[in-house]
C-alpha cells in the first residue's frame, strides 16, 4: 500500500478570498477527488484544529500502488484544481511511502 500525504500552508489572501475561505475552497476541490481512480483506498482531508499547527490543510490518502497514484495525479479532476492550489498556497510538503 502506498501512502500519500500532503500538507499545505495557505496565503493570508488570494484572488480576493481570505485564508479561511481559500482553505475551505481548497478542501472542497480536493473532496471532488475522492474515488476518481481505481486503486484509491483511502482519502481523508483535515484542517488545522489546534493552536500551533504549522499546516492549514492535510491530505492523507492510500493507493494500491504507484500506478494508481500516477492515475490520480493525472486525472482531470485533480489537474483542474492545481492552478488554484498553486496560487493559494505559500508552502507545500509531500511524503509518499510504501507500507
């Protein structure tokens, strides 16, 4: 099983939206990626809920293998959200590992 974890830090403002509004928009866009490809087994989104967090939004997902993750990354629904996410975030961390 391949684990795919991403954490984003959002800018204070982007395209007229506040940080909170853009976090919500990013989360909603990502929610559209649930079960878009076969081999996607888990897809959880979390927003920061405790003081001192260094990220605003986190994705924890599991894929059958690298081919399933590649299919997810190339899926039109995922590709469509990339311009917003790239513009709205100031930092992104990603970790993929096989367990």
